[in-house]
C-alpha cells in the first residue's frame, strides 16, 4: 500500500473553516442559477430577500414562455414567441429550426393526426432535408414513425418520449440565451464538477474526508 | 377544434395569404395587416424554401408597401410601431441568407425606409441586407454618410452598432476609404467595441480587418499608441471561448501580418496563429471552412511559416480531415488550398503528404462536381508535383491522375484550364520513360489545342507544359508532339505578341533540338521556317529571358553536324554589315546567363573536329569575337570564365589570324 498522507476530520474541518467565502458571491451564484434555468418567481422572491440584482426579468419571462410551450408540445406557439423575441434566432440556426419542425411532426403523430402529419412532413420537413443534407438521417428516423402501427414500441419510439421535448426545449433555451449574449449554462454545476475533480485529484495523494453526496454535502471520514 | 390563441387558426395557403396581404396593404385595416404580416413572418423565418416561394408569389412589394405607409403615418401609435416592427422583421427574414430576397427587397424600394427608421428591428434587417453582395455600396467619402455611420456606431443598441460594422465590412474597398474611415475615428470606435457584447466583438473584428486590409498606413495607426491596446486586445481574442471570435481575431492578425509583418514577428505569435487555425478546422461549420482559407492566406509564399506549420503537424491534420470524408465543397476547397500553400516550397511537406496516401484524395477531387474544388485540387497537385524525387520516380505519370487532368483541359472555364495546366506542367517534367502515357491520354493534343487559345494566360501555360513535355523525351514522343503542333504553329508562337509566350516557345524548340541530330534537322524543315523564326526573334527582342532561350536553341543546333553549324552562322550573320554581330551584344551583356549562352555557342561553332571550323573561326574573328573574348578571360562569372578559356583555346588553335 502506498503511503498516502492521512488528514483527520478535525484537521480538515479546521482547514475548511479558515476559508472565507463572501455571502454576496453565494447569492450571485444562486441568482445566476435561478435566472439561467428560468425560475422567474423564485428569482424575484430571492431578489427581494437577499437584495441580489438580476437581469431584466421580462426577458427571462419571455424565454420561459417559449421553453414551457415546447415542453407542453405547443411547438407552433413556441416558434411564434421566439420570432417575436428575436427573428434572427431561427433564421440563423438551421439545426434548431429543424429540431422544432421535427418536434411538430412528432406531436402530430402523437395525437394520431396521420394525414396532417404526412402533409406536414412533405411540406415542411422535406425541404429542410433538401436545404441541408446533414438533416437527412434524423429526418428519415422521424418519418419512420409514420410507418409503424404501434408507435410507442417501434425502433424510433424514443422520439415520442417526453425527454425528446425536453431536449428540444433545452436547445431553444440555449439559443435564446446565446442571442442575448448570456452564458447558457449556470455556474453552479461547473463549481460542483470542479469540487469532485479536485477531490479525485487529492485522493491520489491523500486520505481525507470526502463529500460523496452533493445534496447533503456531508463529510465522510477518511478510510484508515 | 379549440384554439388556445388566435394564432392557432389554420394557416392560409400561400397564394391565399399573398392575396389577402396585398389587399390589406392597400387598405386601412391595421389589425388585418398585422395579423397577416405575423403569419407571413412566422412562415418564412428559418424556412429558405418558403422564402423563395413567397418571393416568387410577389409577397415582398406588399410588405414594403405596409412599411412605407406605416413610416409616413401621422400619429405614432402602438399599432404603427407594431406595423413597423413586423414589416421590418419580415423584410429582414426575406433578406437573410437569400440573395433573391435581398434583390426583391431592394427592388421594392425598402432601403430608404429602413435606413430612416434605425430602430432595433430595422437595424437587424439592414444588417441582413448588408451581408449580401447585392446591397448598394455605401459612400463613405461623403461627409453626411460618415457622420451617419459614426452615429450608428455610437449607439448603445448592439443591432445598431452591428449595422454600422456590417456596412463597413460590405462597402469599404479602396485604400482612400480605409484612410477616411481611420481618420474619422471609426477604427478607434470599433476597437472600443471589442469590449462589448459577443455580437459587437465579432462585427467589429470583421470591420477592422476590412479597414486595415493591405493598408500599411492604417495598420501603423491601428497598432500605434493612440489606439490604446487595440492590437493586444485582438491578440487576446484569439483565445476567446467562441470559435467564431477566435477565427475573426486570427483573420485580423493575419491581415496585419501579411502587410506589415514587423508588428507580429515573433515565432511565438506565428506558431500560435497556426495552432489556433488548425484547431478551428475541427469545427464542422462555416468557422472550420474559413479557417482553412485563413491558414492558406497566412502561410502562402512564406517558407518560415510553412516550416512552423509543418512542425505543428499541419500536413497530418489537414490530410486527416480529407480522409474523414463527406466534406462539403467549401471545406474541400479550403483544405486543398491550404495544403497547396503548405507544400509549395518544402519537400518535407510534400513527402509527408504523399506518405499519407493523400494523393488519392486529390486525384478523386479532380472529378468533383464543384468547379472550385476541381481547381483547388489542381493547385494542390501543382505544389506537390514540385517534388523532384517523385517526378524522378514517376509517381504522377499514371492514368489515374493524367486522365482527369487532361479532361479538365477540354471544355472548362479558363481559370480551371490554367490550374490544370499548372499541375500538368510539373508532372510532365517526369524523368522516367512514362511521358508517352501522357501523350496516349490525349494530353499533347489538348495542350496543342490550348496553345492556340485567345487567352494569353492559357496560351502561356499550355506552351510551358509543352516545353516541359519536350524536355529529355524520346524521339518517338518528339515526333508525336510535333505532328500535333506543326512547325507553323510553333513559329507563330515564337513571334507571339506576349514575350512570356515567346520565351516558352523558344525553350520548347531548345528542348526539341537537344539530343540526337535528327531533330536538329527539324528546324530546317519547310525552308528553315523555325530557324528563321528563332533568328528573327533574337534580332527583334530585348527581353533577357527570350534572348536566353533563343541563343541556347542556336547553341544546341550548333552542336550538330556541319550543315547545322553553317545554318547557325547564317542566322547570326544575316543582318546588314553596319550593325554589330548579335553574338558580340550577348558577350557584352551585363547578364551573365546571356554571356554564358553566347560563349557556349562559340565553343560549338569552333569545335575543332568539324571541317568548316577554321573558316567559321575566321569569320568570328573578323566580327571581333576573339577580341571580345580576350577581354573576358577574367569574367566575374566562373561559368563564363571557363567557357571563354575553351573558346579562345579552340579559336587560337586555328592561328590567331594576326599578321
């Protein structure tokens, strides 16, 4: 066994308590999370309680309306809202536009509107494939849904999952954030990743109290 | 079917929508106009196919008409504002990435309304228009226009500043305009926008690159102290997290480096630029495409940078991208051009390229459906075929390469023909016996065809290729080429209007007569047609390169038999007795190459073992050649000195003719 340095719980806790973190920084992280993820009410409440400033909530509200529309399957509505917010987004993001049209088709199939779906696929999706060859593969997968009686159990059935809606919603959200020159990822997850990475690095050289459960942040005693 | 909002009503069919829109445009129902505009807008955004179809149905004039009536509305109500925003947005979408849309928008007269309305939505639309080549040129040199531009750049709104930047990127062309923009403080303003939002940074970088392009004076101002830390900010941006920003920053630096290299001289920055561009190639979109072109621009003609790129494994990286396949045309073109710059001077690059079996990929691209790719593949092949080692090994002289290359000579646009000729010119220098392969593929026939082209560049390159083909080739091939070319065509090429063509034609004849005697006779055919042509050209031209090839031709003929030597003498001495023998002109010339050629000719003419040497030596002496040679025993050029020694030795062996 290699000789790893052992750091006891006592020593570790003492070191931790020596580290100073400002409350404002923590508040900003929380606000950044709420705003990026789109929790408008929570952000407003948090602002009132902590005094932390945030960006104009109206833009968050608009963005959330779009995200919500996609998550509920109202893709057409979502598209209109995005275009009202910023007409350039869909004009300059062919992949996003394709995914939204794809989602529309999926919703039509989900609701059993086969004829409308066929017409839609022909009118709206086929041209996307012509405009951009890289969409053809996904297009084929989506149209394949029309070929099966039992759509939920076919090879491409996962397209009907709610997770597909969430994926599309996330894509739209990121595009809007980018167009508003905001970061599209909140900072909190990155910090947590860095924590885990740092622990793993230290683990190679020392035995120390780790945090394994991120939600409780409880320190686990080092193995002796 | 319950509708959750008004917009869920079933959409109109396109023709219907246009009809309603057009009648609404003529009316006063603001509500209807808004509804229809929104419907149209939502149908076309993101949808290129729909845009084109609506343009065809005549949607644009109706939209512009709504914009114009809203612009001249008396009151400034919410409804008017909405109409302005929605019509501007629709116009913007029509113009986005669709040239036909831009044209329709401009033809319908939207431009002045949009320009006057520089609010957010209009600015966006105008920006779209200015990204197309079809937009009208903006006249920077007019005072009012410059003021307007500065006003745009000074606004807070990033769409408005973006518009200012787009206008510059689109319309700034001449160095006078560049200077005017720099003097008016635009460059400084753009530099400050580098600290703005993402879109402001990107737009500024593009405009800055346009203003500084090829303009040393403006560049020195840009990097000077009054500009703040502009150069270091741009350098920092090459490490930005967004790929497009990195690319645009690199392109700025490349623009500076290509014009005023002293500002970016360190090995560090050179290597960094190369590495960043190579990494950007991994981007699968437009950024990756442009990175390849930027790399080409950075290293073109610069051996030191090519060396650095080689050490950074550029050849491997570029070839890997090629090998991964299914690249679209623009990307292929960029990569081939980058490879061609990389391999243009360094053998190590060419070797590496060939060892990676990349030649197959280039050859495949010779038949690509897109013209630009075919052209770029030819240019790449031209660079790679500069490898003497591989020319000696006959690497390129096989049907797989030759057939498509020859094919490109027929029926292609001129630029493509010239590119193919460039590659062919190198390949036919082949030192093996495989030149007949080329002739069998119909190559010689095509070259001869193109040597008669009206376009002088094509003619020049075709004759050049023929010259190289003729180099050290066997007799049978010589015959085949000549029967295609014919002496009369060759004679007219020797007296072509362009000196560069004359030079290559003479070099062709030189190669023709180089070797066994039978071919020297060819110049005597048809009443010495070719010999006279050569002789005439020597008398009539003053261009050193042409003179050189002419003299060496005569020199080669003079290495033949007695009648050949006599024929050369008659060419050299056929002018009136007043003027100096042309040989003396050559011997007195400051260009050592011409002196060398002349002395060799004298050596051949006075070669002791031929019967008529004595008489020829006498004639030459009478023309003052011996005296001239005596003055040259200590010539500064070693080659000349040695040959003079031989020539004098030979002439003296016939006695010095003095009494």
